[in-house]
C-alpha cells in the first residue's frame, strides 16, 4: 500500500469550470439523444415539406441541400444556445465556492480537498472515476460531479502523470 502523501495546490478559473461543464454537456446522453431527435425531425419535415400550388416540384439535390442547410443552421443555433447558457451559468455567483485557490492532498485514507470556503474528505472508494485529458484531471465523485485539477499547476507533464498514477494505484488498492 502506498504511504507517500502528495499535495497539489491550484486555482480554478471560470475557464476551467467552462471546460469541465462543456465536456460534460457534450457527453450527456440526454443532450445527444435530443440532438438526434431534433435532426431527425428537421430532416423529415424539411425533406417532406409541402410544395405550394403552382410551383414546380424541386429535384432531389435541392431537397437534400435545403435539408442539410436547415439541419446545420439548427445545430449551430442549439450549440450556441448551450454555450451561452453555460457561460451565463458559470459567470454568475452560483460557482462562487469553486473559483479560486484549492489544495488537494492524497493520503492513504483518501483525498482531502481544501478551499477558502470548504474542506472535504473523501475515501478512495468514494472516487467514482478518474479521467485524464490533455489539460485536466477529473476525479468524479458521481456520474456528473468531479473535482477538477488543472495540469498546468504541475511542474511538468511527468509530474502530472505521476500524480495521476498515484491516484489510480490508491483507487485500486481500496
């Protein structure tokens, strides 16, 4: 069983919260399902739109192009709405306790997370999943909530990798 205690200090910014929440939105099964339904509905209604009397029946290429334009326009509008909603949510005081300085300590018993507003202890078996991206470590405590650790606060990519490996080893040991 590992015995080394490791501490990392970092600051979370609005950009970090946006990155996590945007990633979560794109991975949301509900959002993905809604997007598929909207595309199918738009495709069906646009492709089968009634033609006014006296107008010639458009050819297949015109119908396909019109359908494609409507689908892309609606996807862009939905995507824009999601981003705007996320930006408004993050830049309100709702995430006040997350913005700012944090300290995360790895111990044999689990994680100790401290910030100006809170202190929390979580046992290793309370970590649902660890996800690593190019810029972040996400320590999920359930399917949708995670502790965000920006990798830019490590001295090197190797140090970030070592920190991640310590977490993975401790998660397996418990």
